[in-house]
C-alpha cells in the first residue's frame, strides 16, 4: 500500500511539473506575440507614412520610378502579410526598398531641402528607431521561448503540445552580406 502512495505522489509531482512547464511555455509564447504586436504598431505608422514619402519624392524623381514602384509594392506586401513569419519576410523586403529610396534621394539636393520631405524623413527615422527597439525585444522574447521549447526536459512537454522553435526577426542573408562589406568612402 505504501508503494501505491509513493507512486501516486510521484505522478502528482510529475503532473504538476509538466503543467508548470506547459504554462511557462504558454506565457513565453504570449510574450512573443505581444512583442510582435508592439512591432505591428510601429509598422502601421511606417506603412501610413510611406505613401506620403513616395508622393513627396515623385515630383523630384521622375527618372527613379522603379525605386518608387519597389517601395510601393514592398509596402503592399507588408500590409497584406497574414502571419508573423510572412510579416517578417515582407518587412525585410520593405526595409531593403526603403534603403534603395534613401540612396536615390541623395542625388536630389532640392528634395533633401524640402521641408515636407525633411519632416517625413524625420518621422520615418523615428519610427525606424522604435522598430529597431521593438525588434530587439521581439527577438529576446523569441529566444526565451525557443530556449524553453528546446531544452530538456521542457522539450518533451513542449513537443507533446506542438510547440516549436520560432523565427527571429533578422536582416536576412542579403542584407547581412551588404552590411558585412567594408564601406567605400568617396570624397569626389
């Protein structure tokens, strides 16, 4: 009879441990989703400003229509992304397109002096800084969730309930390769 009570006690303790692991993973998953919601707020502001920026630039950049088309298409893809992973991919493309726009704008000194354009640039710069901070928090939350899902023995419980390693919000291979290049300085 004592063996039965010991076995029952062990089963109860294991059940409590499994429930606590499950609840921890759920909290971490919710924290990750909440942190992406913070990114979504910044992305919404970014998406709202992009058409204004494109319109401000259009008059000056008639020859750069391809750049404007890429920015507009990337914004559309980002707005229409339906889940976190799709949004991450679409936002990488939008960031790349905006970088191309910033490079093209350098050739237009009158545009850079335009008050409306300068204000839009400042607002977008501010949003980009806030996005960077929100992405860092999101990646931290994702790392914490991934650690909880991958370490033993939590991985056993997490695997039983379908939890898996989640994607980080990073630059992607193309952008990373660009950043790894040594910058060229030209004084001409």
